[in-house]
């Protein structure tokens, strides 16, 4: 009788004892700067070695249209080190990913950074504040822009051929020399200058504005920050490239 009672108690305990919580099946979100090398549909049909005008916009493609991905990666690496050094923290970067867009070059040119958002959405890529996308888009000429992350939205940054051809070392005439011309300094057209340009746009994705985007009593000088005269890199006035206020604002993204 006693053994029977013991078996019943053991069965009852096994049946009704508290169960440990099940592990979450939801993937843990991790913050990441996501570099993309994008080729719009139809880019291979674009004229090479001659200036193209679309309305008031000007474009120029050098050969080869298909750029060595490792050269873009090689330009991103020192940019990572610069940002880590200036911010005093290691930013999380994803590997560079090549995307062949289903959207046409005409669509990209007419929509700019809005097309980048559409590309990310169309591919069901994450779009929370945990992501900042940096897109190098072939065929986009001198386009450069960025929009900061928000509480429930990713940050986005984008550059075109002026940056791509400079950081890949394509000889002149290239997009930088043709589209920027003498109106811009030699430094701005160089690989170093264009690394500064995409760092500048990446920091827009991290919610940093130009100097005049701050309240009047908090505005840095344009010469002391990469968010101002980015082409001065690395020779900024009295800073390593960002003011302390800018550093603290950029670091908010890391939480």
C-alpha cells in the first residue's frame, strides 16, 4: 500500500510540477552597421567614359562597371578604425554584401535614399533602430545622403560613383574628377576625401546632423567636425574629427 501511494505521489509530481520557461524562439536583435554594394538593374547598359545628363543631374561611369568588392572592403576597414578611435568604442559592422537590385537605374536616380529603404524592405531585411545601412550604389553619380535612425526605424546612408570610383582607385577621368571638377578641392576628389565622405554619411545614419542642425548655442564649427568640412580629414580644428557632444550623441545608438 505504501509503495502504491509513493508511486501515485511521484506520478502526481511529474504531472503537475512547475515547468521551466521555454527558451525564446525570437531571434535576439543585435545592432549592426550594414554596408551594401548595390548594382541597379540595367547598370550594364549605361554609357561608360562619357558624361550623361538626366534633367539637371550629371552622371559619369568609368570602366569597369563591375568594381572589385575587395577594394570597397579595403576602404571600409580604415573607416572602421577611424570611427572606433574617435568614438572611443568599437562599432559592430556586418560584412560588405553585394546586392543586384531588381529596381532600375532610373528608379534609383529618381528616388535616391528612398529607394534604398525600399530595397531593404523588399528583401525583408531588418528595419529597426538596431540597423544602419550604408549603401554604395553604382550609377548614382555624385549622390550622397543620409537619414538618422529613429526609435522604430533603421538609419540609412548612401553614396554613388564619385565615392566608389575614388576609393577603388580608378584613374582619371573618373566620376570624381568629372562631376566634382575644379569646384572641389583635390582632397575632396581623392580616396582619402571620399572615405571621409562615406564616414560623414554613415554618421548621418547614426543621427548626427550638420553643424547648423544643432541648437544655436551648441553648434560646432564647420572646420572642427567631419560633419562639416569632411574633406579636411584628418586635419580638423582642435578635435580628432568630432566634438564631445557629437561623440555622445553617436554613442546613443549603442545603447
